[in-house]
C-alpha cells in the first residue's frame, strides 16, 4: 500500500469544521485502493498570529517541505483593517513552496441544474503577469501617472500550459473511471490571451502555450484559444462548452471568481495550489464568521479539494470515487446544507457522502 502524509491546516472559522470532514473522507476511502494516509496538524491563520505573532509559523512550512506529500488548507480570516505584521499565510505558502499553479474546477451536476451540466477547470498561472507588483507613480505634464509591469516569461507560460495539458489528460482518465458522471469524451484546453492587443506579453503566453500543448503526449487533447473578453461572454452564455482553461495570472483570477458564481454556493467550489511534486487542496470560501460554530458549513468544497489534491498526487481513481460520491449527494439532494437550500448539518452531508464511497 502507498502511504501519503497529509498536512492539515484548518486555519480559522469554518476551516476548523470542514478540514476534519476532509480528513474523514480520506480515512474512509475503500481499502481496495491500497492507499493509506497519515496526518499532521499544522497551524496558520489569524488565531495563530494572535497567539504567536506570526500567521505562518516556520514549523508549518518546514513540516510541509520535509514530511508531507500534500496538504489541506481550510480558510483564514483577514482583518478588514490592516494589522501590523499580519499577512495572508496562504499567499506566503504559495511562494515558499513554489506553488505556481492555481487550479479551480467549477462543476454542476445533472440533478442540480436545469441546463447542461458545467464541468470546467481554470488553470491560472500564479507567479507573474501584473502580480509581480512592480508599480510606480510619477508626475506627468497633466498630473500623476501610474504604471505597472506585466511580466510574462516563456518558462512560466510553458510550465502552466504543461500542467493544463496534464489536467486535461487526467480528466480523460477520471471520466473513464466514472462514466456515469462524464460530460464529454475528448478533453480540450482553451488558451486565454489578449494577444491581438498585447502582442508581445500575451503573444508570448499564447506561443509558449501552443508549443507546450503540441507535445506528443497531449495528442489526444483538443487545443484551441480564445481572446479573454469574448471568453467571458461565452463563459456566461455557454459555460458547458469549456473543459480546461489556461490563463495568465490576472485573467485567471478574474475568470475563476466569475466562473465560481455560475454554481450557486461558495460552499461547493474547490481549488488546489500546485507545484512540482506538491499540492495543497483549499476550498475557495473564507472563514465564514457568520456561520462559524453552528455546524452547518457545507463541506463539499473541501471534499472536492481533497479529490483535487489526490489527482495531483497521482491518485485519479481515488479522486474519481470522491467526485462521484459528492455528485450523487448533490443529485439526490436529500442531505443538503443550508447554503444549498437544505437543512443538513456538516456532519449529515459528510455522512451521506461517506455512505456513497
Ligand atoms: P466567506 O467565503 O467567508 O463567506 C461569504 C458568504 O458565504 C458567507 O455568508 C458565508 O456564510 C458563506 N459561505 C462561505 N463558505 C461557506 C460554506 N462552506 N458553507 C456555507 N456557507 C458558506 O467570505 P467573507 O465573508 O467575505 O470573508 C470572511 C473572512 O474570510 C474574512 O476574514 C476574509 O478575509 C476571509 N477569506 C479568506 C479566504 C481564504 O482563506 N482563502 C477567502 C475569502 C475570504
Ligand atoms: Mn481573486
């Protein structure tokens, strides 16, 4: 049996309610998968900051680097007014572990939607583009002028496109393992850019992506490209069209929040922060102070994040089992949490999913 060591970072608020659900689903995978897990609890977040003076203790980073195969991150609270010395631990973690891809699947199920089910994933480059934060302001002849650097490199564009291609291949495998929930036969990657205007920066992204995805091992994946603004239009008109979307940092940020709005509740949307040989699963929602401690947080975003992490650790079959169980829970709609219009508690949703594993 393969044993995976998973770091658990619940963080603040409902992070502490949903991460244990993620742990339970891993512990409950069928033994036929030959997979074992060991867990280590790690601190990060605003509570940690208030107790220790740092939001991301070195011990958390060291343990992840030295001992762990992957991790689950819940959510952290960020004070709305700036607190001296506090900065987001997940942003720091992405840097320290070089997690250069942010992966966000957005999915509806047959039963939970009146139209065609949506099943897409946005693969966002996470290290460059306008987010290098090289800004400056100077005095021009007609007042202030501010500028920012948009940096696109061939290497970062190539590695993010390669990950997108790998995800497309994996989705082929996951669909084959769970044909009942499959929404298409052939995987597709859509390259996002605005190279008609930004011919050098976005032009380089487009060129590197085209080249990376033309590799022999992606020959079963259909590759196309789209200008980002017309993509937004189509994403809202016809979301079921898309499969894998690869984008530079800024477009990816905007597209992924917009796409999450297509599925109703934040409590459904997972993400993963991915580097070479490491992945952190993370629900897209925050610490939800309004429902904290009530036991009603929707665990599904976390359960899907667990599956996503498993995908990146090479365990597609285990991931497919979790996706199928979650989809069945949503389709039957007997145990839905309040954000989905139901009455079930976190525990009841979890139990229903576990029963289906
Ligand atoms: P939020 O995601 O915490 O909550 C927004 C709304 O969605 C709330 O009404 C909440 O109850 C609901 N919601 C979120 N997740 C849910 C779930 N799993 N089940 C049921 N309902 C759910 O966003 P916010 O209220 O803007 O922020 C609250 C705190 O979280 C802030 O301190 C913010 O900085 C932080 N935050 C953290 C992250 C992160 O850790 N990645 C992301 C967003 C916000
Ligand atoms: Mn964002």
